[in-house]
């Protein structure tokens, strides 16, 4: 989208989530989705009559049910309304959010609900991922979402001992945040004095990527309601404004040599951050933002990507983790919710990121609320073959 070319400002006026877990056997898919929809409507003080359009998404091949949005009308309330179904891999949730924002900003609709979900116990995620790539041309991607290359690269740059310790420090911090979040899936109660033990004892997956580092499979849903400025000011006492967002990807052209002259070797995270901040005049993102809900599939990626998202140099990102500055109450709180490592209902995972940032800006995050004022939020999504979405959220208009 073109910067500052929106027809209308857009705000989030309602947020709803389910309790996330490994097995939601107490509900079927429409019932689980309805929990998030009902929570979002209650949060906004609305009924479905106020919703003009529903944008629905998940990784449908994981549950192996085609067009689940049709069945889910029983839980979404979308019957008789305009509706869209979107899927973009791990970024599905942020794509839903951005699409809802554009639909409202364009003037097509005044109030749009974005719904992301996944019920991974009812399918086979690994089979789904490994069958998405061509078995000949993409044979190197057949490990699916599991890759130890990031751990290898970080270890090569910063040394094995420091890298392994920083990655596990990140993991423990995320678990401590998850322990405060009543909706989080995995809450282990990890402590900092366990770091050395975990570094050596956790079972390995690929290379130095261990089970403890990696995100899980979760069942859960998230719903977010967005409205035009006129509607938002009328309907909500605490609207949170969508300032800007950007999508950068290398879909179908991923390789290690770069795919064109503009972005020869840069990661999509770095490209997205650089362009988004530049067009919004953000010169010092680490100082500007008050919270970052990052899509972190493992603690190795989370640790490494901090540098890209905040345009840092050298080992500045390491020091943020080592000094616990990414904790709630630190210099840059990252994933007060516990992040993707704790909770991963894939179709909803990336939507949870802006949803949680909105709650922080409103001061409604409950036990995992940042104690200092939160005015500027950042949220990201990641998936596919290097696909990044980055979203800026604001407490006030006037940027």
C-alpha cells in the first residue's frame, strides 16, 4: 500500500482469543472459532449486525478440509455477509489483518472482522508442510519448518558458548512471559538457573535446534475487529490506530543468491523494517516502539531477527537478550504474550501478534501488561519461503 494514501484512517476496536492448547477436544472447529468471535464482539460491545464483512483464514491443508470458511459460518456469523478466505502460510494472520485494514480504508466496508484459526490436532502439519514443495526442485526444503541453519549461522558469528546461552536465555524469557498469559499454550515455568542444563539436555531436532527452542502445534482462534475512523470514534472508547504495514516476500523465487538487484542478500525482515521505518520517518525504532510482538518460530530465529527488525549493528541484539532488556519492564519488551514459541495455532498465530500489541496499547493485557505506558506498537508475521509482514500500531492519530 502507498504510504499516507489511505482514503480513511482505520482502528482496531475489538479483540478476542480462545484459550490455546495442544488439544481442544471439547469443541469442533466452528465452536472454537465462535469463542474468539464472541470474545471480540463482547470486547467491542457489538453484535454481528454491525459487521459488514468477514475475512477468514487458516492453513486449510493442515486439517485437510477445503474451504472451511463455509462450514465455519455456524461459528463466524458470516452467513449473508460479504466474506473473503485468505491463506499465505505462516503469515496468514497478518495477511488477514492487513486485508481487513485495506478493505476498511478503501471505503468498501465500515467494519470488518478478521478471523484466524487452526485446529492442528485434526490434521498433520508436518505432512502438509513437506508436501507443499516440489519434491525435485525444492528437495532441500523437505525438512519443512525445521531448520538448523539459523543456529549454525549465529554460532559461527558469535561463538558456540555465547550463542547457545543467548538463545536459551531468549527461550526462558519467552516462557516467563507465557506464564503470565492465561491464553498461552506452553507454560513450563523455566528459570534462568536452568539455562546450562537445557543447553545440553534438550533433545536435538536438527543441528543445534532443539525441541525446547522450537514452537509447538496448538489449537486456537483469534478475531480482530477493524473500523473506519468515524465508526471507531463512535463505537470505541479506546481505538488503536493502524498506522502502516508492509509485506515483503520471496515466494517461488527463494534462493541463497538473491532474486534481483534491489534485494541481493538482505533478509525480508530487514527489507520490510527498513522500508516501513523510512517512509514513516522512524529513525530510531528501538527508542520509538514500546512493544514488539514478533513472530518467532524458535528462540534461534527470535534472537537473530531482533537485529534485522530494529536495524541494529554487531551484537546489540545479543546484549538486549543477555541483559534481559526484552522482558516485560525492559528497554524493549518483546512478546509479552509469550510469542509463537509458546502458542502456535498457525492460521491464528500471526493475527495474535497485532491483537496482543493492541491489548498492550490499550492497557488491557492483564497479567502480562507492560507496566510503563505503551503508545507505539510493532507486530510481525513470518512464513512461507521468507515472507515477512510488519505492522505499526498507534494509540493516537496525528503521525
